[in-house]
C-alpha cells in the first residue's frame, strides 16, 4: 500500500503546482507622433507561464499609427527587455517592448 501512496502523492503535488498559461496582449506604451514611432509592451513575472499574442501588438501599433495619420506600421529593432520589479537583489518582473515605425 505504501508503494502506491508515495507515487500518488508525488503526482498530486506536481500537478497541483502547475499554473495555467496566461496570454499577454502587448499594448501601446509610448512613442512619438512626430517621429512616427510607437512602442507596444507587455509585462511578465518570475515563474509565470505565458504566451504572447504578437499579432495583437502589431494591430495595436497599426491602429495607433493610423490615428496619427499614417497608413500602417512595421516593427524594427527586435524586443527590448528591462527589469520592472526588483524587490531585492534579483529581478522578478520584466517589461518587454517592441518598437514600430509608422508608414506613410
């Protein structure tokens, strides 16, 4: 009986600790109308199980550029990741930003 209890408890512990996947939707977080640049960002924390809806970020940038009178937007420069939450000596939260250039 003990041979069954320990593996069963181990399995319960492992599955009980799993966290659901959270979808991150990048939102407009900065930019310049005059320069035709828009930044979209999302945040995540240590041990968070997440996936990013990059298409949402692109749509967000295109719509913001269109509000400014441009025809669309295209990303450039990749992503910039910076620590956004550091209660002690180790970073525990990050902000990820993608920059888009508005198009004429």
